[in-house]
């Protein structure tokens, strides 16, 4: 019964995401509407996730949508607040179906991993934009040297959040390895 409630709440979240995307597309330019794919995709994955016993899968989806809502709070994030709220309720209902209580204690770690996903994406984008080029040309009567570089600085909050996500993922990996060895 609880699993059906979790599925129904995840479907409500998915529907709220579709409505939010429609509002964004109606109010803003079409290029911003492309950004609405992320919360809709994670809501669709959440519908599938609540049907499984995987706590990580469910809370990664929920955390990614909440991260989108919070990071986009001054633009399009607020359009997906009701989706995030419904998915949070679905995650709580899903947690009631989990028999292993130690697994429930890992939910905050999964949320940290999910919340750090956008920060990791920002860091990767920044690293790709950072470039350095230099070359030297020698000719019979000349010597020419050229050097160019572009350095992109990272926001301290992005670096901190990405670091927290990596640490949380490492802790989850260690827990998984220990559990497998005990079994």
C-alpha cells in the first residue's frame, strides 16, 4: 500500500514538473525551456525509482530536483517547487517500505551527492574553459613566440559543494565495500 502511495506521489511530482515546464515555456524564451529537461527527467526517473528497493536511486532523483529548485530560485527554479515537494513526499513514503534501518541512515549522504551534481557540472565546465596555448616559430631570419591563456576562477561555494559530494560518495563507497565483505 505504501509503495502505491509513493508511486502516486511521484506521478503527482512528474505532473507538477510538466506543468512547471509549460509555465516556463509560456513565460520565458524557448532557449530557457531547454533547461526544464533536467527536473522532468529526474521526476520520470523518480517514478521508476520508488518502485525499487534502492534508497540511493530515489534520493538522487529527489536531491537533483531540489538542487535545481534551489540553484534556480531566482529564475526558473521556483516553477518546479511543487514537483520537488511531491517527490520529497514520495521519498518519505518510499522510506517507509525499506526494511533495513541502516539503509535509511544513508539518505542524507545520498542527498549531499545529488545536491553536488550541478556543482560538479559547473567545475567540469570551468575546467574545460580554462585553456593555455603557447608556441614558438623559428625561421631563417626570425624568431617568433606566442603565448595565450585563459584562467577561469571557481566560486568557493561551488568548490565546497563539489568537495562535499565527492566526500559523501567516497563514504558511501566504503560502506558498500564493507557491507559486501560482511555478506
